[in-house]
C-alpha cells in the first residue's frame, strides 16, 4: 500500500506540521457522506482578482 506524507515548517521554525496517509484501495466508503466530502471536484482560477469556481 502506498504511503503519502507532507511536512511543512512555517513562521521561521515556530510552527510545524506533518502527516502521513497509507491508502487501502480495497476499502470502500459505505456511506453517502464520505464520497460527498472527498469528491467535490471543480475548476478554480483567478478572474479580475477574485477566485472563480466551476463544479465538475
């Protein structure tokens, strides 16, 4: 199973954050809320200094 991670240091070392996620492709969401929270794809771009969004 692949593992993905992220580490960041902010505020000149005063704040740090890190996490790791291990995927399990065999496991599927068995509720309606999980896909809704994670599958909100769309196009984001800047127009005239504002963020625009078109859902897919």
